[in-house]
């Protein structure tokens, strides 16, 4: 294997690892956004807005 081929292999490996990291980060952030958008069932269990 020549140095040029090795350089391409290293470069492509680094780009693949970076892309995988972006995918993992995006999924993690998407989960956090879904948790924040979900209504809290503990604050108003009856759902009528009246306080106890």
C-alpha cells in the first residue's frame, strides 16, 4: 500500500468517525427536545387547571 492510499484511508476513516459523531449527537439532542415538549403529568393530574 502506498502512502497516498494510506492517506486516503486515514482521511476517509476520520470523516466517517466525524459523521457518526454527528448522527449520535443529533439523536441525543432530538431525545432531549422530545422530553422537554412532553407535558408534565405531575404538575396537574386532573388537567382542568384548578389548583388544590
